[in-house]
């Protein structure tokens, strides 16, 4: 073939931060190491706050061993820590550990929820609304479940904003060939790099309430917000602040992961989902479905616990943790700006501002002569 002016392709398409050279967070690795080899709990080389967390995690494991199976929903004390984390993040909005499910990365949670929602046949087959551009997990899972993919298009001219008029168009057109029941939102956006504002999220929640759609909020990049003036708002928090008519009725599943953010711990396969307003009978079926895979990886559960319960002010490891966390996020922000600026210098390319997440999705303008030649 044609000789290329390069010898290799860097595979940066799945956000595998450590494979790209990002260093792990010391405290997270210390806690997981202590859990994996408890004899290290006697070593003076490890800080006491790491030992305290490791002991608590091990006490939640059968036989005090990370090698044991856990409850299907995950180790109870870690689910409690996840609930506390959500409450802190959302300014005191209550979170119930019973609504928390630890998962094998966020992907496991997303596919599991879709499994319990997909049903029917022919024109009554479940339709799942997903953003375009999208993360291919969604189209693959929908295809695997023989559900119907219902595309809605993000507004590229408005920095990939989510427009409710477009949601409505997509929904009503889909009703002619399926039964749209699920609305997926990725915020911050993958692969589009936008951070949706509060008004947008309110509009989406109102739309889901109005049309009785189950909301899936993929929020794995919630720590990856770079642009000034942008702020991550969780769907759960906005739903609560919209009042009981919404908060007590809209079905919502939110997802987070150890793989992104400042952690980048993709290989541990740690994650969680919080599910709101799911009927008790359906919750029982969800647990039954999840029990087929017994439990999520226990080392991933331990890693997740550090993500949601990091060192706090006054603890021995706090200063180092904050330094490492800020270093990672600052570097990601700088790289995002470099990528955006470089792409926009290439003739025929345009890239929207990279507000968050880990990807750029540029537009490529194909010259008219090239189109004519192709024809």
C-alpha cells in the first residue's frame, strides 16, 4: 500500500489513561495492595489512613479475604460509602445504599439495566434513545438485546448541546416502528466533550417525565470538567431540586466508574449504579439478573471505595492525594486545549471547545473536488 509518514498508531480511542502513561494515584494503590496482601498491614511503609480503609473493606469480605465472593450488590460498607459520596457531591440530597449496585465498570450496569427494560416484539419492541455521536457500547448492547436503536442528534453548531425539540422529533418518529421507553444521556459527553448545563438537564428530565421514559445518565466523566464556566450537574441532584412530582416518579439510573476521572483505573473494572423509583418487584428481578454473575470483581470494589472515600483534610495522605489528583486533572485540561487548538489549525478541520471528558470529535470538511472525484 501507500507508504505512510508514521510507523505506528496510538490507540487513544477508549480512554485507557494508564496505557497512555498516566501514573496511578498512590493512595488508591496502597489500599488495594493492603487488601490484596493483608500482611502489609503490619508494615510501617503504609500510612494509617490507608490501613484503616483496608481493614474496613476486609471486614466486609467473607473470611476477611479479597478472594471471597461478595453479596451480589457489592460489599455493604462500600455501598454505604458510595451513598455518602453521592450525598456530598449533590449537596445533601439523600442517597440510600439499597439503591446502589456495585458493577463491573459502568458498562456492566448499563447493559444490566437495559436487559430488564427491553421487551415486546414487532412495533411494541422496546426502543432505546441514544445520542449521536455516541459511545459504541450503547449501539452494541442494543443490538445484542435485539432492541431498537432510536437516534437523536446532538447540536454540533451549539457545542453539542442536547435539544429537547430534537428529542421530541426522534421519539415521535420512532413510535411508528417501536415502543421508545429508554432515554440515554452521556454527560460529560463521550465522544463529543461537552458539559450539559443545568437548564438542559432540567428540560431533559421534564421531557422524560412527560413521556414516561426511563432515564439512563452516564456520568463516568463527572470529574473531567475543564472549561471555565462549565460545571457538572448530576441528573439525580437536578431531579431532586425539581420537586417531589419529578423526584418521586421519574425512573433514573446513574452510572460512575473507576476507569475515568483522575483515577484512570480501567483494569480494575470498578463501578456503580444508583437506581431511583424502580418498582420493588423489578428491583428483585434486577438483583436476580445480577446474581448470575455472582458479584463484581472484589479488587474493583476496593478501588471504587477509595474513589468515593478518598483521604480528607487532616488525614495523613490528604496532601499527597490532592497534589496527585490536581496534577492529573490539570494535565488533562492542558492536553484537551492542545488537541483542540491543533485540530483547528488543520485546514478542513473544525473542533468545538473541549469542555470535559477525554475525547475530541472534529468535523472534517471534504473538498468538493474530492467528492466529485469519488463519484
